[in-house]
C-alpha cells in the first residue's frame, strides 16, 4: 500500500514539474497572443490585463491590408521551396553514397562533412558574399537559395545514418536482378526514407524561414524581402508609434505557417530523428 502511495506521489510530482516547465515555455506565446488581440488604448492602460474585452481580431486584417504580407510570404515560400528541392536531391544522393556504396576515401569525406557541421556561419559569410558578388547575384533571391540547395552537412549526416539502418540485402537483391545504382536509390531506397525526408523538409523550412542575417546582407529591394526582413522593417516603422499590438500580430502571422507545418509533420519528424545517428 505504501509503495503504491509513493509511486502515485512521485508521478504527481513529475506531472507538476512538467506543467510548471510547460507554463514557463508557453508564457511568451500567451503574452504574444494577448497583446495581438488588444488595441492601442489597451496597450497603454494600467494595470494591464491578460485578455481584456473586447478582443480585437481586426488587427490581423489591418496588418494584412496595410502591409505587403502576400509579397513577403511569396518570396519566403520561393526560397523555401527551391531550397528544399535542392537539399533533398543533394543530401539524399550524398547520404546514399556515404552509406551504401564502397569507395576509397568514403570515411574521409564523411569526416569532412561532419567537420562542416561545426563551422559557424559568420566564418564563411564574407567569402560567400564575395563569391555571390563576383557572380552578380547580390540583390536577388539566389544567395538565399543556393547554399541550402547544394546540400546541408546535417542533412547529409541524417540521411547517411538513416540509410545505414536499411538492410543491404535489398540493394544486393536488386543488383542481382540487374538494377542500376540510381534505380536502386530512386525506386527502392527513397520510398523507404519517408521519415528522414520529412525531417529534412522540416529543418530546411525552419532554417530558411527564420533566416535573417543573409536576407539583410543580400536583399537590396523591398520587393524581394522575405518575411523576416518584412518583420524587421515593420518593427522600425512601428517604433515611431505605440503599435506593439500590430507588431505582435505580425509575429503571429510569421510563425503560424511554420508552426502548422511542424504540427502536421511531427510524427515523421520524431521518427526520422529517432532512426538517424542520434539513436545510433
């Protein structure tokens, strides 16, 4: 009897700690939503209340009508889409070669790929800028697309570790039947790599969606601004007045698509991570 009471007490304590930690992490989102649903007068009224009535859902319509949100989203989706396509092609081909093909120098190439994972962006940002400048790409979306479109060290590592978990007997049986290496890759291995591909899509989308430093450096025209650059411009414009509620509304519109993608693909994301090198 005492053992059951102690077990229930421990479980209750664990749940209380989990609720407390979740409350800490969710409190910024609650404040974000609360502020986005206020008007200018409710922002400056003291004492502030969490959800004062009435709630001003028209803030979302105001932001969408008065600012080029459609253009920001279109530019961002363009960058994300082409980055995902290129990253999937390059990372899966490279990961397949490192995991399922035997050739001289394979382990050296893999170690170099791992080393690139620890290279900070600010170490390569100036050489990368000079390269894009010499190619005449400054002021276009290409500098935001090409780095991810040519593969990511983390995604290559992820695919390599995931593909190592697929039995080699499948490839050997296909080779006996006369399949080429590319056909094995495209028709046998890739259909089994759904979780890893979903993880690559989620990571690439998050990286490109949240990127701020590179758009700030490469984009010169407001017509090409991504969502982060649009938010940066909007914050500076809103600083002249008390428009905190509109800034928070803009932030909600910014994070909502990426949050929806993660919620929808969460199952494949967790499965892809658990089947990769983190598990091994």
